[in-house]
C-alpha cells in the first residue's frame, strides 16, 4: 500500500497566495470586506471578459442569488441538467420553485439541446414554461450553449450557466461561464483553482450584479441605521479567501494545461476506457479525467480496489432525477436515458495538477494490472 494517498483533485497552490493573505492579516482586513475582494472581482471579470463579477461564499450561493435576481419564486419551474452535483439544483428548492431535469447529450455528456427543445415545446403547449434553465458545464467542458441559448431566448427563458467545474474552458471564442444571462463559478477545494471555499457570480448585466451584491450582504439599504426592505443573505466572500483567489488566478492557465496533460497521459495508456469526448465547439479544461469502463464491468469493485492502494477515484454524478430528494420532480430524457448510462459506467480518475508524471504512471500501471489480471466478464454486471 502507498504511504501517501493520491486524491482525486486536491488544492495546488501557486506561491503568491500567502503574500496576499499576509497582506490581509497585516492590514487587519480579515472580514467579508476589504481590498482583495474588489480586486479579485475586477481580475476575474477581466480574465473572463465580462462586465461584472461578485465574489461570494460558494458556488451554491451564486446559483441561489442568480435565481433570486432573475425573479424565480414559489411554483416556478426551473430546468436543470440532471447529470450534476446536487448543489446545482438545491437553490431551486430554496426559492420554493420546481426543478425539472434534462438528460445529457451522449456526445458531450452535457445538457442535450434535443431534449431541451422537446421539453420546451411540451411545456409551452400546456402553458408551463420554466422561468430559468440551469445549464451545467460538466467536468471542465462547456455545454453546447449556442443552440441552448437560442432555444431559451425563443421561449423567454433565462439561462444560468453553472460553470463551477469549467473555469478556463472555452466555448467557440468565449470563456465558459460568460454565455448565459448569469454565470457562476466555484472555488471549492477540489476545483481547478480554489479559495478554500467560495464562488463567483459573473454577468454583463450591471443591474443583476448590483442586485446580487446587495442581497449577498443581508440586503442592507443605504441608511445611517440598519434598514431592510427585503430578505437578504450572508453570502459575501472574505477578504482572506479573495487573497487566495487572486494568487490562484495567476496560475489558472498553467493549471488548465496541466489538467489536459494529465488527461493525455491516461488517453495514451493501454487502459480500456472510453473517455469523455471533447466537443468540437471548444476547449475543455479536463478538470477531472472522466471515462467509461468497459461494458459489463462494474465501477464500485474497481473503485474499492483502487482504494486499497490509497488511490481515490469516484463514480460520475448520480443523475438528479434518480435522487430520492427529487423523486416527485419532472424529467425529460432520451429514450436510452444517457445520464443513467453514464452514471452506471462512468468513473473519475485522479487528476490533481500536483501529481507528477511518475506518480500518475503508478496509477495507470496499477489499473492496467487490474484489467490484465481480472476477467471483466466476471465482474459485477449492472
């Protein structure tokens, strides 16, 4: 057994984070206010090419504020990619709205424009169109936003682009997260850059940004006393976290290249995987290298075997329409239910950017040996 574990996607500091954090301590800006917050927002907006960015406590908070700002409320329907983490859809419940789940496209693993169109036509015919559509960019790859945006504009539906996993990815000539009405990023510890915890809301709409910033600070009105006309939230990022983020942003392009190199080593190995395709319309970050196991091979025994060597791997997201939390929610699926197939066969491989080529080769070698010694047909069948 290995002495040191190999994690799926641990934080990887660039070197300047401590300088910014040291500034925050030296100047006593250790609250959810301070110069690093404003600078981090400006630098993120400049990097992405958007007008405004609002630094927040998490990506989930950013989705919640996006829905609030867009006027999503009790009884409204909100479409959401089904193949994603629960945080993409929980804010729909916060707003007492109704999540509706859309299947994945087999070629990109992201929201299927074909299924989205079918859902919109169906709901339009019965007068139940959604207020918004949360499009998730999975594992570092943008969804096909052009047809998705066209469909949503046709039916008057806002687009929230959940780019929590895809900061640095490119769709055509634009950065992921900048193509919807509002985009969101996550800086959780496992993301391509991290602030330990945190998120960002980005938009070209100044009014949306102003509303989000207002709501994130308990919706305090401009007065000499504490005046509140509506419910707000404690969602602002701390100055210390923003300092970490500023340092991390400086190495983002390097991290994207490192993630893609890690993917390439897996793809060039003898492993019998079918890897998540890279869509022709953009450039993925390969935040996590995701792949399908051979048909008939169960993912759980394989993951458990890796765990005995202290190698972390995980299944891809369980589709939200299969989660007990959402058992009463509507869903629109391909006939063959793409998201469920991906869940049954999908696996995420160690993708940390601090992992050396030699360590990765150890991981690859262990997996190759597993498949060489095992008869896949004797594995647990789904």
